[in-house]
C-alpha cells in the first residue's frame, strides 16, 4: 500500500469516526425531543413534522448527499488501485 492510499484511508477513517460521533449526538437529541413531544401533545408533534419535512427538502440535506458522493468516489478510486 503506497503513502497516498494510506493517507486516503486515514482521512476516510477520521471522517467516518467524526460522523459517527455526530450521529450519536443527533440520536440523543432526537430521542429527547420525541419524549418532549409526547409530553406536549399532538400539536407539538404536528409542528415538528412540518419543520422536519421543510429541513429534509432543504440545502442541508443536499449537502449531506454531496459528501456521501465524494466519499463514494474515493472508495471507487481505492478499489481500482
């Protein structure tokens, strides 16, 4: 394995490790919000669903997909080596 591939793998690992840590935090917040919405009632759940749909269709969602596509290209490059 040459140095370039080693560096790519190290970078990919560091990126995925950071993403896993962020995902764990998001999951904690999500579960806490779900409990809060249960206590607040159906109106709070409806408001959350409305805003969640707007965010899912927005720029942040598209940016996340772009990162996955870039990572996919790196993995393809490594597979071809």
